[in-house]
C-alpha cells in the first residue's frame, strides 16, 4: 500500500473493509465495466491509476485498464491476495533458457529411444471418430502416435485444426476466435549482482522489469528483463531503437548505477498474451481437450500459475501426467 497516497489508500481500505464485513458487495455489472471506470467509482484518481493500477493490470492480464473487464481484474486480484500463499518454488529466469531446455530435453528423450525431428511444417491434423490419428506435414509422410500434445500458440493451433473439429466442439471454436497481443522482451546480462530479485512495474514503454542475480563461471551477474506488452508498433521497431529505450528504462530504475554488460538479446513474440479484455468471452482452456488422445500445452492454458514461464512449465507437467495416468 505504500505506493498509494494516503487519501487513496484510505479510500481503498475503506472499500475493502466494507466488502469484508459484507456491508457492500462487488457490483454484478463488473462484466460490463472497464477497470478504469470501476476504479474511478471506488475513489482511485487518474494519477494513481496511471502509475499503479495500470502497470499492475498490464503485468497480470497483458492489457490496459481501458481494455480490461473489471471482473477479470478483480478475479486475478482475489486469486493473489485473498487466498493462501502458494509456497511452491518460483521459477527463476535463466540466460538462453530455450536453448538450455531444448538441449537437455533432447538428450533425455534420445536416451529413452525417442526420435526427434526438427524443422518440419505441420499442415493439419487428421481426425477420425473421437481421436487424432495422424499429423500431416509438408514434404514428408504423415506421423502417427498414441498421444498428441500441441505446444503451439492459439493462432498456430487454430490453423492446423480440421474443420470438423471446429464445427463439432465449441472448445476448439473458442480457441480459433482468440486474439493474442504482442510482447517484446529485452534481456541484458549486467556485470555484478544485486542482493535480491526484484519485480518492478513501469508506467512507460516497458510494462515491467525483472532483475535476478545469477552465478556464472567467472563470477556473479544480474539478468535484467524488460517486457513490453500490447504495443503492436513497438514490435516493429528496430533492434537499436528497442535497445536505446531499454537502457533508458534501466537508468530510470537505477539512476546512480554504472554498469557494463556481457550480452543482450531481443525477443519479439507476436502472440505473447491472451488478454481478458472488455467484452471478451475467452477463458483459458484446460490441458485435456475433448479429444481423449489430444492435449494442449502452453502458458495460455488454465494452469492457475501467475507468471508466463510457470504456466508454460506447469502445463507441460499436466500433459505428461495425463498421458501417464491414462496409458
């Protein structure tokens, strides 16, 4: 609450106390309101919304206050603050995470006799009765298996689904209608380590910043990740423009710190978030699809994890457990 001015803090606490003592209730019309209009009604000023609630909304739901349903925002806040604390270990960010995971995973699978085929283009799935029977790829024979796990974003998944599935199951039709918003991540490895990890919410181009100490063979360092969510134009900027803006953001956060860096990387993801925006009916789907031998993995599935990375890993665990339990 220290981020709130005293008067705004009092307004919020007074509102929460009335909810707790059941002297007030959340309005039933939250589905019909945007977050900014609802926050205004409970006494939160435009300045507080810009510097506090706006960055928090972008971090949790990937969209601005004006784009997000008030019901989605109150639901995610209740999940975080009104339930028992989750004591499971949090997932720390790592440099070159995708390469590390891919190499380690490939080695483990090959040891168990799995055949890994890379760089293929999937054209569509073949569906018969109540199961997937094969994956059709370009310039190759189709692949068949007992189980199929799709780890695509929603737009790629929708492109390979048979029309019969879309027509037969509303589950797949909902995924087909989902719009995802883009993200830009700027990651830089700074010489020297901070004592504790930090999550910093920003009210500028980069929505949030994550700083984590890591240990290297040559000593300690800090991995800093700036994330921008929902800005289509920013995705199209040049690497140099993104780098300049990222370093400006870093100097705003640490104005008195000089630093050198080992390396930096820029990741553009056109399907970074599935936003729960105003008027959107989409809710995250479970990992088990209506087709018994077809499971979905990805950060956009319903795992109840709060961070993108945790959700992606949790979805993978659930798919693996589903196969093991039914095999």
